[in-house]
């Protein structure tokens, strides 16, 4: 059994969900009645960018401090057919693999945690909580983003 908004197909429902929850698309295409406005979505976008840079910088610093060779190649893609196809060789390093796995996981946890803190406080409790608590949730979210931005800046300066 499927549930949809009245008159919508599953594809229309998915597009509505995506336009309300996507970090970039949601800035411009969110529903006007959605509880999160443009400014809060912009804060989430800046936080997402900041935490991505912070994770990348601290991972790079970890590799350097522990003597792990950053450029050490694990394997290559398209190493045999470069002359024939014209596609360049892509070398995959330990740093790339670490960032694609651990970095992506941490980045996703941050994004989802921040989204649920800012958006779902209103949605889950359906107006049964005080507006004061909703404002505190938004202030805490802004504080977390600020800490992420300063951490990323600090990591760059190291």
C-alpha cells in the first residue's frame, strides 16, 4: 500500500521531498509552508561546506603527522588503455580512500544531525513544544555551524 499527497504520483512526492530536504536545491525550491526558511537553509549549507573542509584538513594533517605517505598509490584506473581510449590514468591514493569512506560517513552524520536538530524539532512535536525551545534548537544549530567553520579555519592555519 502506498501513501501519496492527494493527486500526486510517487515521482511527484519524491520531487517534493527532494526540493524540501536537499541542501542546495532546498534553498530555492522548498515549499513556502515548510518551517525552514532560506536563512536557516543557508546556515545548514555553510555548515556542510565547513565540516567537509574540516574533515579533509584534519585527515590530511593526521596522515602527515603519522608519517603516512599522502601520495602513496593503492591502485590505478585505466592504466592499460590510455593510448587507445584517450582517457587519462587515475591513481587512487590512501588519502582518497580515507576521505571517500570515513570522511563521507562523518559528513553525512553531521548533515543529518544538523537537519534533524533544526527542522524536525518543529515537525516531530507538532506545535506541542514551546517556541522558546524551538528557538534554542536553532541557536544551538547555528553555534555548531560556527564551531565547524572555526575548526576548519584553524586546521587550515596549522
